C-alpha cells in the first residue's frame, strides 16, 4: 500500500473505531503528521488521562503506552511495535531495583516516567523532564530521595534543586551519544548558534547549552527566541515540527559520536514504529498493552501524584 492509501485507511479506521492517535516528537514525521496529538511525555500522559476515545493508539515507546493503559484500564491501548523499548526502562530491572531500594529504606523514590510499570509500583512519585524539578522541590528538604533511572537527568536535577539524591545509573543511549567535540566544531562554524539540550544529555553537553528543557520546552524556546541558528541536542525527530514552524531559522541536529552504532541522534526504539505498522495495529487492534490489575492499581498512584503536581 502506498503512503496516501495507508493514510486514508488509517483515518477511516480511526473514525470507525473512535480511536485517538497519540505520538511523541521522536516518531517518524509521517506518524506525527497523522496523529491527533503530538507532544512530550507529560503532555501525552495528560492527553491519555483525559481522552474519551474508545481506543488509544500510542505511537511512542512501550513505557509511554503502558502509562496510557494504567490511566485507562478499561480502554484498549495498542502500540505499532511492541518491541519499541527504551534503554532507560530496560536498564532498570525490577529485581535489581528492589535490592537497591532495600539499601535506602528512609528514601522517597522519584522515578522518571521512562521506566516499566513494575518500577512505577515501587515509586512514590513519577516525573517527566518537564516537571521533575517542581516535583523534587515539592518534597520536604529533610527527606532523602532516590532518583531513577536516568543518572544524567538526576545529576542535572541535583544541581538545579540543591538536593543530594541517590541515583540509579541508567542512561538514554541517544542523549548519551552526543559528541562534545563535534558540537564545539559546529559552534566554530556558527558562532552565534544557541544550543538547546534535553536534560537526558551528559553534563558536559548541558554545561555549554544555552537552554535545557523537555522536547516541548525546546520547541517553545526555539519558536519564541529571536535568534537565527540553533543546535538541537535531542532526538532528531523533534526537528520535523520545528522546521515547519520556524521556516526562517537554521536548525541543526546535534551530532553523535562516530562510534555510535545507531543512526545520528535517532532513537532506534522510537523508529521501530512505522506508518504501515500503525495501520496494522489500528486494523487488528494489536499488539495490545496488557498489564496485571494489581500492577496497574499500584502504578497509578505515583502517576496521579505527578499529574496533581503538574
Ligand atoms: P520528554 O518527552 O519528556 O521530553 O522526554 C524525551 C524522551 O526521551 C522520551 O523518551
Ligand atoms: Fe528511551 Fe532515549 Fe529512546 Fe527516549 S530517546 S525512548 S529515553 S532510548
């Protein structure tokens, strides 16, 4: 099927099944164009929490679709490719995390939304990159905190909040791969460029960034900032919407290290989803996200805590 036919089939199925298509900025541009809503992790969770659609097609990675399911236990939540994982979620296995928590019985557990539902059941509150500071600031100063699973975001938050948190040592393979040397070379070529970086990036990248924020925050920064050239240190999929809304600005995707095995600043997990798989999953209502009732109930509490604080 060609793309035009796929798009019209998807639209027809969507109407027939009263389905909503939610997509993250890191999705393929064709998926972003057909989605009902494109956003960052927090905005997508909020949309999932408030939708009255009968089915949620989650064009993102597994932990995002799981969150949508936890917020809508009676709805069908499908994802184009069930293997669309995340290095942060994969790098925090529940048994090892349980053992880790035992060493810090007095600590409150703040987990980045990029983790499995089971890890969320072990958490006091979930956060995303756009509300993490606010959530940590809401915890009394004398309360010790564990932050998991992203250690780069954790280190950034320690600096921002002045809290001495215990960190789990997970990383995002995409944001970890940016090359400081190549970004500095780009700066020599474009000395007026502003660097906007996602806080999952390493400390040396954040140190030279003019702006640090979530994907939506980066999008708004570039849109509202009267400057010509920007180097964008996050997954390259975000450039799709940004180029369309900033036709007169020069937007450069921050380059990754050469020995990086995945494509330059692209998340291989996110890119497993394709328009064709989106069509199949809408048509077949599969692969579906299923979770044990007990896990959903326990994971809902820290997600709701986050939504209340956002
Ligand atoms: P945000 O959507 O919160 O910016 O996070 C980016 C990300 O890496 C999602 O996997
Ligand atoms: Fe996970 Fe990083 Fe991909 Fe986001 S970009 S889904 S954090 S691996």
